[in-house]
């Protein structure tokens, strides 16, 4: 698992870097403005309307497909996949028609603070963005299908052309019609599906265009997926509340939240996504074989690995929020007001980084056992908390209050999931995990203090950007030096794996 996760992590690095460049391009040409707010809302609407369906079905699809293939063979599992894709296309058609008829009230629901030209622009953008739903759901299913067939490379790569297409569209729109912003996003979404299709064909899969609503496997999938759909839709309600409140707080508030959240998402995608992607099929097989001991071991290993990598980033982001935003976004149309708003959001999102990461791993532990009800209930409780905190904290902290509410609810949700998992499968053997986490926190705090001191020393000698880079590099070296000396098993395993790979490369050259 470690070897595959590292390979996917390397691919994901490139994909996430391109994704981050996309945000840099958007911030350069549009900053935190009415146009960027309208654009982001138009992308949010189809995501909220449909992505929860795709996420729910793909989450239930993996254990369901494994079960069908085990009991009935490959052909039956492929027929099930075809039927599911056909139904998704039908559902997409219904949702697109509804969305086109009720575009204006839907936009007003998502961004009650939009008025005049901003509202009109968001409506135009949304009418076009709805078409992307045809490709989103199918991409979810086919990516899961490839992962089940141990083809992790292609699903990991599809983000690179996606981001390149959007960057080109942003640059074109800035010099012509802003409508090219959303047109590029739809084309980019379609490209992900078309890139997956050749790999799908190589597995031997052949699509069947018939629809069978009476398929027993489909009914079983819905039993598994429905709680996930409800749980994810509840989370989307949180996004709706976030952006609705932000649209009324300040012009550019939605964009500032988006840029800061993208930074957080960059970290999650870089570290958590590769581990979770490889972990899920693996623990699904363990759960199917009633290998609870192996499942516990895999979960603990994943939690430790994520903590080792995310905690120092959390500390660094909290200390250097403003210089990081200036370094990454502070150019073009991204003015001082945008820097202030985005810095506040990043600072408070950073608090919940570890919660976002561990929550994803723990949720998959339940999904692997076809228990989607527990994460659904957990999400519902966390979102209610988040909405209440949004309303309260945004009054005192503005945009930062929305980010802080999200972080607090994520940490609460993670703790609740951990307690529920212990009740379900017994003691998790967390003593080692707690010790590892304690070592990581100590190392991260020492790193933060040293990095801050280095930054203060160098900022009077060189430009701010160079001082920040020097502080980050020295801080990273200090951190990895400390955790290497602290003898953490996951660090030793990673080090040994890298050494082994380097030796093989050297031997091949010789």
C-alpha cells in the first residue's frame, strides 16, 4: 500500500500544483471581485445539486462492486456498472432541465447577497455550468471502477489537463467575454471522462446501454449510498450557508473563502487523498474477509502518516498566513483588501486541517464495512453545529468566522467518528497513535518557533518573499530532523522505502 500511495502522491503533487496555478491565474485576472464571486457560485450550484449523488454512489459502488464480482463474477459486476452509469445520465438530464427552468431562484438561494449585474452574471454562468453534471457522475463511477481494477494512475492524472484547460479559459475570458470562464470549466469537466475511457476499455469493460431499475444490486447499492448521499448533501448545505453569508458580508468574500479553502484543499489533496484512495479498496477487502485486525492496523498507520505530514503544515500556515497569501496571490487584480480577507480565512481554516484529513480516513473505515449511516448522522450533527457557529462567529470575525466554524465542526466530527468506530470494531490500539501524535505536535511547535525566528532575522536583510522561503526550508529541515530522531515507525518505514528505491535506481544505472 505504501508504494502505491507514494506513486499516487507524486502524481497528485503535479495535479495539485496545476490546480493551485489555476487559482493563481484566477486571482491574477479577477482578484476577489464580483466576477470571481459569480463564477465561483456558478460552479458551486451544480456541485451541490449533483456531486453528493456522485459521491454517494461512488462510495457505495466500491464495496458493492467487490461483493458482486466475488459472488457472481466479472461480467455481472460490469453489467451492474453499465446500469448505474445509464441511470446517472438519466438523473443528470432531469436535474439539468430543472436547473435551467429555475436558474434565477436557485442562484438567489445560493447567494442571497447578489444584486444587479453580479446576479445577472451568475445566472448566465450557471445555465452553462449545469451541463457539466453529465460528465461529473460518470467520472466518479469510472474512477472508482479503475481503482477497483488496481489502475490508480489514470484517475490520479485527470486533474492535470482539467486545470490546464481552465487556466487557458481564464486567460482568454480576461481579454474577451467572461462567459469563457464557465465554458472552459465545462470543457475541462468533460475532458476528465474522455481521458478515463481508454483505460476503462483496456480492462475489458464493454458498456451496455440498457436500464434496469429492478436490478437487486442497484437496490442494495441505494441502501448503502442513500445515507452517504444524505450525509454529503448535508455538508453541501454547509457550503450553501457559507457562501450565502459570505455574499452578504463583503464583495469578494466568496472568492476569499475559495482561495483560502483551495490552499487547505491543496494540502488535503496532496497528503490525504493518495492515502485514502489506496486505503479504501484495501480495507474494503479486509472488511469483506472479516479481517478486523488488519483493518485496525491499516487505519492507525494511515492516521499516523497523515498526522506526521499535516501538523507541521498547520503550524506553518497559522504563523505565516499573511506572507503566504502575499507570496502566492499578491499580484495583478488581487489587491490589499483581498489579501486581508484571504489571510483571515486561511488562518482559521488551518486550525481544522488535521480534522479534515482524519475525518476522511475514518469515514472510509465505516464505508468499507457498508456502514454509511454512522458517517451520515455524524455529518448532520457537525453541519448543524457549523451553521450555528457560522451565524455567531461571522458577526465578530467576518469571513474568518466562517472558516473557524468549519474548522471547529471538522475537529468535533473527527472525534465523534473515532468514538463511534471504537464502539463498532472494538479498541483501536490508539496508545501508539497518541504517542506518535504527541511527538509530532512537539516537533511541529519547535519547527514553528525556529521558522518564525529565522523569518524575523532575514526579513530585515532580504525581501519578504525570500525571507519566507528561507524560513519554510529551514523549518522543514528542522522538523524532519526532529521526527527522524524521535524514532516514529511510519517515518522509519518511509525512509527505508526511499532508500530501497534509490538503491534500485543506482543498481540499474550500474
